[in-house]
């Protein structure tokens, strides 16, 4: 007997799943609606409309596919994951657009997809003028997208059950998606608990160190998701608090580590956590980069302990913010000319697989170097066998091939995208940094797109193009680009 998938692309199943996810988005919109009501803001009506829109669309989708099988194939999984982020962004932009806080449709969509993809590239010139409910929604888009819309949904919505593996595989980043529970939903629940735990812990610490509870929650939502939207125009530097900066450094760095490792750590498997190759290389790159940046900034003719500690803290904050692709800043690093290339390289590398960070991911960089090293050895010893190993286990050839293809594709898309942005009116330096920043979900770029500036002045075409680049980068290239291949739509 033929299944729905074998008969062709199952549109009703896709509608059912998208509907379920839209219902989830309505719940988060309801949170912001309650905030608008609590703060007595006129945005309550705009959030009410957005909530109703998400709820009606979600319920309609569920009703359309209510009698469909729960068997999700690779085609449906890829389509659902890609369309989810687009649908979430179009619904999520409504509070900005309808309230007039971001009256331009393109700008409203750009801000929203930048939030959901945790890129953190903003068009807002005065964040502090925004209503609190809007700022909360802005930070919530980061938090929803940081762990992943699908992962959060698999943890909360029982409709997926055992059938979420294709969705999980299409959204979760990395070379391999290590299960920490036999069921995909069980894995998602444990990841969500760790994610929420980090957010609550950071919120409490920031509040204790002097932030208001509202600022503490919003900035924690943006930190753990490595997004970078802040409630202040000056980002974290607004508070001028070394204690707050250290808290943000710790949680940014922690959020750039594979979240599955924390599960093993909390279960008492300490060696499994500290022996992970990717994590050790990730921390090593961050440490060495911080030392290099610190030495480049120190004034050796007038050294004091205070100047050394402050320079070190600013360097570590900037390095961790860029490498984890968070985008917060404690100082304006745009004039650090001597280490400009190093900072750009860190955004290119990114954090660990299965973390909330963007970029190429450390594991890919690590395996590229290992593969090249063993290739040299094969040239010297053509009859010898040198398998690439990771964490003591051999890596399959097909994994290496896909990894190399990903790195090459990332570089090609970055170069082509930069050329297109140059034609769209951006300068050479800004085009390259904007493309790498969007594809790596970093946020701040170089030049007039730097940490204290934003993307409000770029052309409409560039904003839509970068919005697409953010989506492609967040879903790690293949998931989105696969839809545009003719082979995808063949039976």
C-alpha cells in the first residue's frame, strides 16, 4: 500500500506541520501581547492582531492536514524547515509594521528575519525609543531562532512524536546530530531545558549586578541565542559594568559550545565534555585570538594593572562576541585596524556545531586542516592508509566530502554575494563584511555597517538579498538551496 509520500509531495502534511508551528508562534506573540498590556502600550492591539493572524493561519493549516499521515520524508522535511522560517518572519514582522515602529515593509521584514536567524543586523537607529513590548518581541525572535524553531516545536508539540527526525536533521547544524535520547522529541526537550536554564541563570545574575529585570531578561534572551539585539543603543557598553560584561562573556562563550555536551556534563560524564576535540579547539582559538588582540592594543609605554585588565576584558568580549556570532559590543572595535583581518576571520569560523552560533563551525575548520595534513602524508606514503579521526573515531569519507563541499560553497556564495552587493551600491569592504556577516549570522559588519552603525542606509535590494543570505546561512546552505534544484521536485 502506497504511503502519502510515495504518491508525491505531501502538501497537506506540510500545511499541517506549518499550521502547528504557526500556533506555537501565536503563543510567543501572546507573551508580548501581555507585556504590552502590562506596560499600558498601544501596541496591545497590534500584537492582538498578529496573535489572531498566527492562530487562524495555524488552525487552518492543522485542519487542512488533519487526516494526513505523520510520515515525513526528506522532501517534506526540507520544505517545512525552510518555509517555517519564512512564514514566521512574515507573521513576526506584523507588530513592527502595523504599529508604525518600523513603517517600511522591507525594514520590518529585515529586522524580523535578522532576529529569527540570530544575525542581529538591525535597521533601528534609536532602539531606546521603541516600546518595551516591541523590544521584548525583538529579543524573543532571537530566543526562538537560537535553539531553532523546529527543535523548540519538537520539544513542546506532541504532534511530531517519532516523525521529527527529518525536520531535526534539516534544521540542527553540524556534521552530526548526536542524539542524547532515543526519541528525537526527548533530545529536543533536553536541549530546550538546558537552553532555558542558561537564560534564567543569566537573567538572575544580570539583575543582581544592576540591570532592571526587563533589560536583564531581554539581553539574556539575546545572549544565550547569540543574537545580539540589545535594549540600548550602546549595547552592553551602556551599563559601564565590568561585572555585567564578564557575565555576558561567560554566557556568550558557553552558548558557542555544542549544547549536547552540557547534557553529558550534567549527567556526570565530565571526561566526555572536556575531551571533545571541537570544544578544545574552539576555546584555544578564542584564547589565542584574545591574547593577540590584547597585545596589539596595549600601550607598553604606560602599563598599569588597570589598563591591562581593561584591555584584556575588552579584547575577550569582542573576540567571544564575534566568534560566537553574537554581535554585542562593549567598545567600538571598528578602528582596531591591526587586528581587523583576525576579527573578520573569527566571524568566518564561528562557534561549535549544535550550538546557537553561526559561521562555518569549528568542527569543519578542524576537519579541513586534518584532511589537508593527512593528504600531505598520503603523498609521501602513497600505500599507507591515514583515516581522518575525530574524538578517537574515524570520519566517513562521505562526511569529509560533504564538509569540503560546504566550505567551498560557503566561500563561493560569500564571493558571489559580495559582488552582487557591490552592484547594489555597497562599497567593497562593506559588501564583503555584510555578506560574510549575514551568511554567518553575525550581525555587525565593517565600515558604515560596524558595531555602532546599522543597516538602515543600504538599498532595498540589498536588504532583501541579505535577508535571503541570513536564511541560507542559518539553515547551513544545503537545506534552503536544495529547494531550488530541479532534482528536488522530481518524484
